[in-house]
């Protein structure tokens, strides 16, 4: 069955990354996965949480939020703290980014990564990780500790839709998927996290292997985009 937007099963949505998107943060990126748009900022603080004081280690942590009208109906702002979904996603983003940062090379600094969804059409957490990495790399570079970044990290969604495995689900596909999975991998091809759920029918090992293979294809492309963006001089916008 054709996908709603006409893509091939292994085709990403158009991906656009704009570096230095905001004036003030040490690192800032607007990342777009199709109609999904997330602003990722990385701010460097010259101190660490109390549990790390005196250890010579840095810290990377994340916060995630969706703007009230980022979806087709307005949702209230999270004025009393993040809801359960937001907490889960921001912890995922933090874990993913820490996986590729050598904290001993950061010194006692904290990088705060804020991921704000301004428009949602599926894949907001994967976009946040992919864009957040570039923001962190830029921020640590400006702090003089860019060597702390040992590899890229990116994320993508895969799933079973209408009986077939597909890459980078938009909202329509995600809401009707029989299996929905988010995969986080390093540039070296190592897994950081796999979140997979059978929404309707359980899946077997062969299906799991298919989905992981498809995710690997997508993440290789995203890592290539990240590397292109970080290696460039004088350019701000990069796309797949």
C-alpha cells in the first residue's frame, strides 16, 4: 500500500538542519523532519549537579516540551512541570547525548539541552536527538572542549504499517501502526536505545531484524548529514 505522502518504505522525509538558529545559546539548531519542527538549544553552565561535584566530570541533560499549538488542537503549557510523556522523552534525549560525550574531557560543566517542538507530525523525539547532538557539539566546541564529543548520535522511527516495514513514520502512520519503534544509534553503528511496541499484533524476530536494519539505513543518512553540518564553514542550512 502506498504511504500517505508517497514515499518509498525506506525513504526519510525531507530533513533540514539549520545551525546557529538563535542568537544567544552556545549551540542552537532548527531540525525539520518533514512537517515536524524542533528547536534544539545547548547552553553551557560552568558547574555540575551536586552529586558530581569534585569528580572532574561534566554532565549533559535535556528538557523537552511541545508548544501549545504544535499539534492540531491546543494543549496547555506544562506550567507545573513536564507530564509523563515529556519526562520520558527528555530522559531519552539526555541518555542518547551522554552516550557519545566523554564527560571526563568536559571538565565540571553542564550542557543543558532544551528541545522545544514548534510543530509536530510524528517523530519529535527522534528529531530532538538528531538536532540536539549538533547543538551539543557546537556548544562544547565554543567552550573549548569539542574533543569531548567522540561520535555522532542520531535517532529514527520505524514501524509496521499496512503489513510492511517503513522508515520515519509521520503522525498518520504512527497513529495506525501495528508496530512502532524508535531506534537510537551512534555513528559507529552501535545501538544506544531501542524502544519498540506491538500496538496491535506481536512481531517475531525476523520482523525485529527487518526494522533494525531499516533504522540503520536511516540513521546512516542522518549521521552523514550531521557530519556535513559540523564540518562545514560559513554554511548554516543542510538537507537530505
